[in-house]
C-alpha cells in the first residue's frame, strides 16, 4: 500500500498570506489527523477528521481550519500567516475502525513564513 | 487539558549501553503509543499499550504501561547506532478521541560508536 502523502513538501509564504496544505491518507483509512511540529512546542494536535466531519480539535486559533473530502483526502488551511506558524505540518491517517489505533504519518509539509 | 511529560529530553549513550525514557500523563489514558522519529523524518509507530501493567517486547525494546494507566516507559537494551532518533510517547484518551494523540516532548537519543 502507498503511504500517506502530503503536498507540497516545502512552502515559503509571507506574513499575512494564507496557505492550503493537502494530505492523502492510506487507502481505506478514514481518519485524518493534523499536527504541528516545532522545536519549541513539539508535536501538537490540530484537528482530526473522520467521514468529512471534524471529530476532534486542538487548541489552535480559528486561523487554522481543515476539511475532509468524500475520498478521505484532507486539506488544512492557515489564514493570515504569522511568523510563529513556521513549522513542520504532519498529517496522519488511521483505520479508525477499532484498536490498534496507531497513526501513520506522512512526510510533512515544511512551512516557512517570512 | 491532558498533558504528557517525557524525560529525559536528551540522552547520550555509548553503543552497547542501555537507554530508558519515561512518560507521565496528567490524566488516565485509554492507551499509550510510542513513536520514533529519525532526524529529518516523520514519526513512525512502534507500539501501542492498552492494558494496565502491560509489558511488551520488540527485540531489544521493552515497553511498559503503568498500573494506573498514567505512566509508561521504553527501555532499549544494548543500544546500536541505528537506534538514533527521537522517541515520543503519545497518550490517547480513547472513545471518540482516539484520533487525537497528546505527545510528550520526546527524548532525543544519541548513540556514540
């Protein structure tokens, strides 16, 4: 099976702009979770989507949003970018049909905000 | 909200020495998962522990889940240079929250040959 794919892999944006990141889960996986990874804060949960519905949400401002499509692909959007949004954004998919609940991570999108 | 603390932050060992990282949650967990992230890579699932007091082994790696389901540890016997990376524990509250993992800060393991 192909793994989780994320596009783009690298992105440079200017403060105030918005950005959309894409994630394609492993075939058959219906749950997609997004995480932000920074040296200072580590891995922080953004949100999780299951069957096109946001099922869990982390403690991030409303500038961070996401959605999931009927084929389970997911996108996350960050509006009005701030310098502090520079991070590695990881998405992870899981079967979500019962234990074990391990998540399979994609390679991430490295976002740099200047 | 749920917090997961992990220590130590860094660990430098000589090849062949043992290594242990500890994880403690502020709340009782449904399960705890361990991930490894190599430099420049992404987290890769190692194992999941579900039962109170559970112990699981994977070759040189031993994972434990505490009786109260609030703490866990990962022990590596006789480290090798291939063990280099950051080890994360991740707590899961279960139920409809099993898509949400709360990660510890990670332990960065360096192995000197």
